[in-house]
C-alpha cells in the first residue's frame, strides 16, 4: 500500500532569514511538488529576491531538468557565455567551468547581453565537503551603498566590456556563440550592438557598451546590474593577470571592463565595488538535493571556492530584454 503523503500536497515550512528556505514535506515526486508549489515559490522570489528549497532530493539530470521546466515561464539558450558549460538541453546546463580554488565574484548572469534570464535556477546534486556556496547580494542595497558620484558616472556613461576570445581562459568564440560559422557570429554581433574584429590568428575581439543601472521591469526598483567588477582585469589573480599580460599584452586580455567612454577603471574602484558586494553578501551552504531560485535582476550571485566534488545544475529562465528595464545608455543595433 502506498503512503498517503505521496498523493496530497503538504504545506511547506518557510524559514525567513538572509536566504529564505522552504523545507518540503516528505515527497517522492519532486516534479509534482514543484508544480503544486510553483506560485508560492515565485511569489517568494518576487518578495525576497531568492528562495532555497530543501528536501526535494534532486539527484539526477532528467528529474532536475523537469523541475526547472515546471518552475520557469520559459528557458533560454545561453549566448555570449564567459566560461564553458556542459549542456543538458535547452536552457539547462552544468555550472560554469571555473577553478575550484578560485572564487567566482558577484555578478548578474548575462548582464552584458541585450537578452538575459530574469530567473536563475540552481540545483545541487552533490554538495562539496567545504565551501562552494552560491552566495547572494541584493542589487538595490548594493546600489545604495556605492558612492553617489561613482553611480552617477556609470548611469551617465554605462560600462564597456572588451573580450578577446581564445583557448586559454574563459569560453572560446565557438563555445560562447554556439557556432563555428563566422557569418552567424557577425550577424549576432550586429543585432546585439557588439563591435567585432577578427584577428589574424582566427581569434575574435569584441566590445559592447551597456547600462550599469537598470529598473526592475516588475517592481520598478533601481538595480546595480552588471559584471563590471567580475570581468575586470583587477579581479583576476595577480599572477594570472601578469601571465596573461605578458602573453597577450594589456589590450589582449580575455576580458576587461572600462567606463562607458573608454576610460580605464582603477583597481581601487573595482576593489571598492567588490568590498560593497562582500559587505552585503548572504549565503546558505549547499546540501545534496537543494534547489535555489534567484531573481537575476535584483540579486547578484557568486560561487565561493570549494573542496571536494561539487555538482550544481543551472537553468536560465524567464528571458528579459534590456529595453524593458529602462536602460540609462542607448543601444544602437544594426
């Protein structure tokens, strides 16, 4: 005889804190539980910026991908990736390939693109023995804590991302754009207001100017929304930066950021931004089977250094277009 708890919804337990946590009742059907509690979870994300679900027992790719699909309005393919991932299907991936002993700094997924996920979903199939949390920071709070003059400059000028795609660090251009067809890459760049130059060695260099501050399309709140500090040369490990500068020159780094007018951003400014993020960072250590939903516009996320195996799946959901977010910098596409 089957147990009755598998055939009726059980009210989840909600613990409010820096990271709100919903603990499920006993369930042997995570997909059904997700469908029954979708409205609750999405309302908590809207209210708090993120919510963790504990007790679903997610442990395999197919079941986790199904839960992701249940909770999303739609999933989107990642384009312009900064690091390689393993794809599990449309919009569902492994976490980004990044050295486990290095922290992946705070950022908003694809904030340099014209189309980006409104909702990020993370599922921990195997938790590390130490570290490895997906930490969070509230972007309106970060914005309010930054110096007013700095915010005003970035609002007026935006920020500039320069990329030099190669095989040494980050995603190659074929991985980032999902094709080895140069014409397709060029068409994408023109449509996305990205300047591009093909290098003699077959590499690709790009530049794009974006808004650093946007308004959330649902709440209207101003958000510090960018990857300016994360993709800066000053966030690289000093030894790695020195090696890359020696190898490619200061203008040939795999990625770097500048003020929107092209001026360099100082190390002190990048350090200040990262310090503000750190001051407003919250975290909940992963447990096997956990699910984390994050409002990608309101909440920045990072990945902390870790030891031991770590298997986290990611879904890019509910795509949003920059023009729906009151950008402060005009984007001219061709």
